């Protein structure tokens, strides 16, 4: 790692931090919380943050946690003016009785207009829920039901793209992508069903092209060309036209690449487009890196970013930050060692590329690293489940922090 004078000066400052989740819940550790056994003989930290993301207007942070709650934190207006860190506490808490599989924020979220402060979430055996980030109430529900068995289908990924004008959202489930019309809640279901594998009849006659498995991550190209990238736990990626409701443009497997031996990977957990819409970043569970693909040539791996240190089964979210004209950008990610890392100009070199900067932000795994649109503020959250018998020496941390960077 470079350690010249300029790098030493470029250190982030913690400007806000949350209290622990168990303090927020005020739940005795010996009692169950929403169906989770919080017995400290088994788990040192019964609750921890799983993810954190900015709302599109940059005013609010939404978090998911292991106690099945989604919390909203409104960022103080004087965030960068106070000398000591602000104490963050949730403005609103939306509880759930089941684990949260996926969520997405309304793309035109505006704190000044409460009617827009919405987000979607999915849980097992229930309809998809549209809720307010300012009050713990559901606004609408959307059913995704198997027409044969009448059982609920659980989305493992949701995307609410601005390219659809905020009127539609997409869900990914087992070998299926669905498009929903927000104005049609209730039992009507999706307006389109797109199986990611062909029907049995087409397979028999030789049309077996597609990808099978749970659609665990999706992302719509930000340039407005309407290409949806969808990834699966079976390590396949598919590209679809018309924001996911059109034809299949191509599929490719990431299971047999030159990066496998060095960084591993056990299933796609996140897809992120570059600002120019030309490159696709693929994050996986049990991986020490991030794959970089040039989408102009479907299935061509450009290189990989190594040294991420994310050899964990849990989702650990990355972020891509635009830093200049002509698509110049950086990739940010956290690791199980508590460090936040940056890769500058990640598409300018083939093969493996090491991070050019890192900084310790948590004493536990960094489960999310998300940059504010200004580029000078980053939110991180940390924590993971620890079992007392296997890690008796660890003092777990479950916290949400906002970091300010010096102006370059």
C-alpha cells in the first residue's frame, strides 16, 4: 500500500455514529426478539447491521439488520459542522416477523415530499411491501404467487429503477424476473413474467439457453439504454433488454475464470454498473475480490479487484463512485477485517488489481460501504454473527458510522 505523505493526510473523520442495535431495541439479551433466539451462550451479538444505503436525495440512510427491522436515519443538517461526532438514532423503525430478503428505495425519494419517502421490501410467505421511511406503516402490498401451487414466491432481489420513471419495479426469484406496476397493488400480481430458463418444451427441442437458479442481484444500466443485468447464486449473469421485460441479450458464467483460483466466489450477491454503463462489477459471497466485465462484449472479463477480504457467506455491499468526466470512477468496499478499501481507475489494467488505499473503520466486518452523491461523505456499517464457542476472544461491534473526507 502506498504510504507517502499525501496518503497519510487523506484520512476520513467519523462525523456520526449510532448506538448499538440492542440498546435501540431495549430487549433483554436472554429473551427472544422477533423469533431470534438471543441466548448469549450461543451468540455474542444477537443483532447486527446487515446493510446501509443512502436515499437518492442524500438526506436519509436506510439500514437492514439481523433483527428483521428496517430503520431510517435522517442525517443531521449540520453533519460537517460539529467538532465531535453526532449520535445517530433511528427516526423510524419498520419491524418484520420474518427475515428481509431484499429491499429497494423509491428512485425519486425526497425528504421534503413525504409522499415520495417510500421503499420496498420482501419477506418469506408474504406479499411485497411498499412502506414509508418516515412512519412504520405499509402503504401498499403486491402479491407474487405461484399460479400452480398458489404459494407465495419470495423475491431475493428487487430493483426500483429511475429509468422506469418510478412507476414500475422488478423482482428476482427462483429462475424468474417479474415486472410490477406500482399503481396496481393487491392480488393482481406482476404485469409481466420473464422466466430465466426456457420451458420444458423448448429444452426438448434444443432451445435450452438461459440461466437457472435464484436471481440474487439485479441492476439497470444507468445510461438509459434499458439493459438489465441479473445474477444468480449459481454464478451466472444474464442481460435483458427493455428494463428486464424484453428479450434475453445473452448469458455468461463466472464460474470458470482465471480469477477463481485467486479470489474464489460462491454466488452473486451484488451487481453494480459503472457510471458510463460500459462495465459491470460483480460481487460474490466467499470472495476476496470483485469481478470486472466489459459489457460491450458479453461475457468478457476485463479483470478483477483483489484484496477485498470478504470471505464470508453474508452479503457485503460495495459501491461505485463517479469521480470525473468520461466515466472516471472508483470502487469502494469493506472487508471482514474492519477495513474500508478503494480501487482507483479499476478498468485501466488487466488481470488482478490491488486497492490503492485502505482505512480501519470498524472492529468487525464492514457489511456496507456507500458513498454520498457528493463524494466527500461515506456511510459504513459493521457487524456479523459470532458464536461464543468459536470466537471467545472477539468483542463484536454493531454500528453505523458516517465518515467525512478532506477536500482534495
